[in-house]
């Protein structure tokens, strides 16, 4: 992931005063985990519970920003470590996948064309969560095989996962049902695209290992960071 986005720059400014205070990236990652779980619990309660969407959205935006803060503190404070990277990776993937499951549960009383959706939204939440988890796992495999290369890159100071911040306002505006439906389709397509790219990369690297040179497979190694 590029670290030159607007949200990375904002997080960098927030964490600089923390350097030398004893606050570590793992502290922020743990806070990201707790706020993410709290946001998902509120969203799972559903829009019929007073204040659930307001607090769920607020906590989600905070959790998403903490995801930027822990990585920036690790970089500017020279506190990067393989263990911290693994912890950050597991928390981010777990919380992001839990979000879609939570809104699926929260929308179980939603109606469409006069019919209560019930179990269907829960199944959609499970499907979106599973597809996102598969995307993350395959992306990690891709980047491990091609160090320095990223599965997805951004532009103009934005990265695709900045879309996570929009999920908070979506909860406030009552747009979670269309978000869930769109996420089911989008994560499935993403999983298919990443699978194809990963399979092609594996085939190219296997060809090189067998002595058949294929252009575009060389890459310099780099240490795992947040």
C-alpha cells in the first residue's frame, strides 16, 4: 500500500507527538481492534435501536483512522517489526470482514418490496465477509511473491481502502442495505481478479525457475512492514 495518501499524511501529523511517550504501534492496533468491535456490535444491533447507527458509524470512522495511525507511528518512530506487521494484518482483516457480517445481522429486519429480508441479509453479510477475507489472503500471497509490488494502488492521494471511511456516513444516512448488496458483488469480482493475477504470477515465476525467462517477473526483496 502507498503511504502517500491524504489520510496517511493526516495520521502522520497526529502520531508525531506520540514518539518517545511509550505509546507503541501495537497499542494503537489494539485500540483499532476494540473500536472496530464496538462499531460492529452497534451496527449489528440494527437501525431500530436508538443511537446504534450514530455510534456505530462514529466508532467505525475512528477505527479506520487508527488503522492509518498505527502504521505511521511504526514508520516515523522506527518501530517496525514482523510481529507488529502480522498483528496489524490480522486485526485489519478481522475487523473489516466483521463489519459486513455485522451489518448483515443488523439489517435482518429490513424490508424490500414489502417483504422482510431476514436471513437473506445475514447470508449476504457472510458472503461479503468471506469474499473479502479471500481477497486479503490472496493479496498477501501476491505481495509476498512479488516484494515491492502492490495488488492495488491508488491515485491523487487516495487509496481504494479509503472507501472504508464512507461506511460511517453510510450508516448515518441509512444506506447500509445497498452498500451490503454492492459489496457482495464487488468483493466477488475482486476475488476473481486477484485469483487470476495470482495464478498468472505463479506461472511466470515457475517458468523462470525452470529456466524459461519471462519478462516482468524480477523484483527486489523488501522487509515486511505495516
